[in-house]
C-alpha cells in the first residue's frame, strides 16, 4: 500500500490511521498473524518517521507499507536528500528522539538517498519470533 500524504499536521494522524487499517486488513482478509505489539510498534514507527518528514522536508511525503515474509516494511519517502542521523542518547534532551525510538523498536532500519529525496525503511516483525533486517 502506498499513500501520498497531504501537506499539513493532519498527515501524521492520517498515516497512523492508514497503518492500523492496513495491518487490520492483512490480518483479517489475508489471515496473516499480526500481534498487537507489532501493530502498536508499526503505528509508532510511522508516527515518528512521518513527523520527521513533516518537520524537516519541504515537499511531498509518501508512505509505503509492504508485508515481506513475516514482517511489515514501513517506508517513508520525503524530498530532503539529507540522511537522518541518530543522536547520542541524552535523557536530558527535550525532543529529537524519534530516530532513537525507531531504531530501538524496529527489527531492521535503513536509510538511503532516492531520487530527489530519501527513503527511510523500518522493518517490524508481525508476530513474536523470526525476522529479517530491512537492510
């Protein structure tokens, strides 16, 4: 599933809703096991990645969700070619923890320049156990 997210702050909530609905369909219509933890993690990851794109990229944002084996790949493309860099952990820092969170909860993470921007991909196992890397 690929979605072009409309500009504005509402795109973040819309992306979360699309992700939850996509995983519901994967489970209910296709019989793929999706744990509650996987669904919550995917929604969190989408929220963080789309928030970053909304804050730092001036143009369009695309959300791509794909089931690959026993995982869902969450990919967010935006128009800023600068690759994200996780900052050192600092419990005193207010904000800018999104990439730390994504890397901590995802089973795989990759970022690459693509076209006029970049694509950030996080892989989340759909059920407990198993898994691959998004690299």
